[in-house]
């Protein structure tokens, strides 16, 4: 006969669930974190696709990995992300095949209306690069939040058919481990809204939450009893001679002296001396090597157009014939000029020096 002191398996599972679950405050914190890091990732994805990308405020659910697996069906694109640094853990970004096919079509020069959701190795590679840029930017935002370095390894992208009962979810934990499922809605310009989610282990989420929220500092309480002060005499109406003497000794003495004004006639000589000192300090930098680059022009090509380049292909630049070229020093525009030929080498004849004000506004 089993003693009443033993805990049943159901009660044990309930206790473990309470320990490993997340509080409402932690859920709100993780939702806000996901919104911030995926918001920066959306900016990176928008740059890659050349379209406006918005990601909605997420909702957070806590469940076991087995429960998550049972709730999935059909083919999904899973992007496994391995976070490295002060916070380590594996998370999985799960996308619909249709959404992934639309992203791949835009990256290959299409309009996003993919005729087929089939993804070959080339399309998967394009999606993997987009997710790498997106989650890399998210990791950078996460580093700024925790004030410590966090990076990711190149994400692994795979297609899983969850209608097959033998298909396992990517290994972010055991079947009984609790995970946080962060749901998102992504809106890409000219496309229908798409749903996706990020699955993260609860220990990873807790550590992240602890680093962002910081340790709780207990409030400083006043001592219950304050030291008693000696009561002032109430019988005497006039201060005693000892009190007057002590107050007189405590007052600091102030020495008075005539005001002195600076001679403004010496300002010009001091300025010239400072200029000479600055010139001498600049001479220490005269031997520092600088990289000079002459830019003939620029253009933008899609990934599809780049892959179609071959010997003899022509690339049209954004400058007209005879237009001056740009001269950069350490990636800063400083001058414009015209191309000349010196013996058998190309050269640039400077025709215009960019003013410091224009250089300031032209910083990239």
C-alpha cells in the first residue's frame, strides 16, 4: 500500500509545469523582446527585398515541445538559429512554404507571385541568406539590449513534412520540455499577410529575461529608531556666550581682494600659438597611409541579374559620358575629377575639391 506522503505522477507533472512555465510578466517581456528584435530583422528583410516589411506585435504561448509538434501539419520551412555569446541556445523560426516561395521569387527578380510553392536548392539558398541577414540584425539588436555580445551561426534551413508522424521537430529540447512559442504576423508590401512563429526553450527565455530586466534591488528601508537629539534649552531666551563663541568660530572667513580682468590684447597671440601647436600635432599624422578610391559609377542589380552575368555582359552605370568621377579617401568623398591616361596607366585630374560642409553632409 502506497503511503500518502508520495506525490502522484500527475501532481509531479503539474509541479514541474509550474516551475518551468513563464509568468505573465515574463510573457509580456518576451513578447516585447520578440517585437524589438524581429522589428530590426524586418528592416533588414525590407532592404533585401526592396519592399516595405512590417511585423506585428507578437503573442506568446507556453507549451511542451510535444504539444507544439502535435499542433503542426503539412510542410513547413524551419530555420534553425544557434545563438552564441552571453546567451546560448537553439531557436527555430517556422515559416509557411508559400511565404518562403514568395520571398525567394522577389529575391530572384520576380514580383512575389510564385506560381509554385516548390523550393529547390537554389531558392532555399536565397531564403537562407535572407534569414541570415534578418536574424543577424536581430542578434545585433539583442546585443544592444543586454549590453553584451550575442551572435548567431549561419542558420540551417530545412523543409519538414509534419503530416508524417515520424517527423520530429528540430532538436531544441526533449518532448516534455516546455518552450515559448512567439507568434508573428508579417506584412510584405503588395502581398497578403503571412503567419510564422519563433520557438525558444524556456531556460533560454528565462536567461534572456533575467539579463534584460536585471537583478532586483531591494528597497532601502529607513531604520525604525532614529538617534535622539539633545533637546534645546527652553528656559533661556537669549543665547549664552559659549554658543555665540562657537557659532563665530564655525563661520568661515572670506578674504576680499580686488577683481582681476583678463587682458584681451593677448588673445591674438595666444590663438596663433595654439594654431602652431595644432600644426605640430598634425605633423605626427602626415605619414599615416590612406586608401584612395575613384568611383566611375554605381548601379543596382537583382540576384537573378547577377547570376545571369557572363563574359561580354554590359552593366549600365548611373553616370553620363564625360561626367566627373568621384574621388574617395577612406570611403569619404573629398573631390571630383576627370579620367586621363598617363603613359599606359589611368589617372585622375582633380577638377573640384569638396568643401568641408559638403563633406559633412555627404558622410555615409
